[in-house]
């Protein structure tokens, strides 16, 4: 990664912190630049305005939320287990990862009048990605019977809450992954 890309990544990290702390409307480019220890002019060298910074963070968050549907449909239970393990490793080792969970949750409730952001948000329904996988797992007998949307909400809501707590209190212990898997796995097989 070249110096310019590295600097841009650092600025996005600072912006992520400010957006989480102050929200979209409470955040200014001046504050992002101040916290990054640079001039506003230099910030504008990397980003044209606050909206472009926010959009870049939303795109990063969207990319992190994508699942490999083909792989997930092949082995639903194993894919979910590996996904949770990966999320927990990231939550322990990379504070920015947890912050992105908080940021993306906040994005859902912030009315930003940017067409590209609105399109991205409409496509971001993570449950929509997981419901077919849960249905496949139910058909195989791997997952509990029940409404797949409700199962998705239970598991993903737990992960979201864990990430938020980890951001709020960094030394929060993570639960055992089996505890979360027990919410969805059919143990009567």
C-alpha cells in the first residue's frame, strides 16, 4: 500500500471514530482533520466533503457484511460457525472491526440525503442474505425449525450486541461461540 492509500486509511479510521461519537450531523470535516492532526485542506486532498468520507465508510462496512452465499449454501452450519469464529477473532484483535458494526448500525437510523448511500442501505439487509442459508440448514436438519427470519434476527442481533459492548468496554469477554450456535443449531439430531 502506498503512502497516500495508507494516509487515506488512517483518515477513515479517525472519521469512523468521530462519526460513532458525534453522529453524522454532529461530525464536521474540521473535527476529522483536527483529530487526524492535519489541515482541512489536506483532508480535502483525500476526500471532497463529509458525504464522500461517510460514503467510503458505508462501502467498507457493506463489503465486510457480504457473505459467500454459494459456500454458505454448501455447508450452512459450518459456514455460520466459521463466520462467527472469524468475527470473534476480529473483535478481539481489531478494534476498528467492532466500530464498523456500531457505525453500520447507526447508518441505518441516520437520514443522509445522498442517493448512493440510500441505494446501498436498501441493499444492505443482512438477514436477506442469511435467510436462504438458514432455510437450507433447516432443510438439512442442521438448524432449528422455526421462522428463518426470526432465527437470523436472534443470532445477528446477539453478534451486533456483542460487538457494541466490545467497542464500549474493550476488555469485555466474548461469549463462547457454542452459546450463539445453540440459538440456531438443531441439537436433537
